């Protein structure tokens, strides 16, 4: 026996052909919308800039000079680095796409994978709502091109719950705990640790539905404008999810995830990261998304079997 690490797998020719065809369909849509493909190194120096993508689950190693390196854990931060270095004097907006493997430490005994093939786009230099509308449009057109039919987009705002906590005077020391529960979708823990605070802190994250769920909430008007500017066939796929908080700290505004009834985990997602570019040295608004190619392949295959 010659085992491979848990959380990884071999991809054999039949599946590889299908994944390649799927990637080509996505790539064509990205190109049609003006997103130039970029490839960045699998390993990067472990610098404060690269760590903006978060430290959780990052694989680190040493090179022959003793420098600390890390395996690429997402697409966004490397492409943001490219925008601030290789395109430092190019007027925005900048449109990049990428197809790359990313690596994250997980708990493989739960069936999670350490290695993922992602496809994604980053729109750098375009503010909301127009930039967010474009990102959601490209995302949906790409998914449509693959033949996925029953998916929905969960849309929230990463700034909404922090603003809600601030407006209700939640002690600063308790805020991160509540946010961590939201990231884990742990409503039981949220209710427990929000005891003694305004009940809206538990009620609001459970709101899902149409634009009416946004009434009277901080950040609601921004999400409403995005929804109003979407093409009708895309807007009808959107479900507002006020408990949606993605697990990367650089998100600052609209965040979204792709759901399909055939599998139990998001196929992809993204959002706005308007502060990240400034931390890298070139302040600009930005938005992007990633699609898990294997998850998309699984959703399509499962959908065909159950049709």
C-alpha cells in the first residue's frame, strides 16, 4: 500500500477530462467579460501582506535559506498582490481571473479536503454597487454556462452585524465571540453568549428572504441597491441571508455564497474587500469570488443522477 495524506485524493482520467471541460466553460465566460487569467506561485513568502488572508489552517514550510514560506491558501490575496506590484501604474478597474489549487489545514476525519481546485475572478478598483453587481453577474453567467440550474445566491453584508453590535452597545470584548458563532453557523452558541443583550442580536442573523428582511438595518440600503441593479434573471436567484459571515477577515461589505440543493455545502462564494488593497499599499475598492471546481462537478453529477 502507498497511502496519500488524508484530505487529498487522486483524480483519474475520466474525471480529469470532465473537470478540464468544466474549467474551460468557466474560463470562456471569464474571458468574455474581460477577466485576464493570471497564475501566481503555489508558495509565497510568509509576510504580513500574505497573512491578510488569515492564519487559520495555513501550511508553512522553510526554504533552503531559512525563509518561512506558505502554501497558497486562497486566490484573492495573491491576485491583490499582483495588482499592487505588477500593475502599480495601471489605471483601474483591473480584472483578473485564476484557476489554482489552494491548501488549507482542516479536520480530514470530517471528510473535509486539504487541497481544492478553485476558479475565481477579482474586480479591483470598482466600488459598490456597480462592482458587486458585475461580480455577481459574472458568477451567475459562469455557473449557467456549466449547466447548473437550481442554484441560489445567499447575499449578506460583512459589516452589518458589527454595526448592529456597535449600535446596541455590545461590549467590545464580547463582539468577536458572537462573530465566531456566526462564522460557524452556531446559533445555539450565539443565543447563549448573547444572553442579556438585545434579542435582535439573535433574531437578525436568522432572517432570510426577500428585500423586506433588510428594513431598518444598518447596511440594508447598500444590499438593496445591489439587488435592484441586477438583471432580473440573476436577482431572482438571490436570497438575502443576514447571518452570512464568511470566514476570511478581509471582507468589508457585501458577501455571498452559492448553494445548490444537490450538495450540502457551498459551491463557492466571495464578497467585497475594500480595505485589503490599502493594506497592500494601493487603496482601491475591490470585490471577487471563487468557485470550487470539484464541488461544482459534484453538484452537476448529483443533479444528473437525480433528474
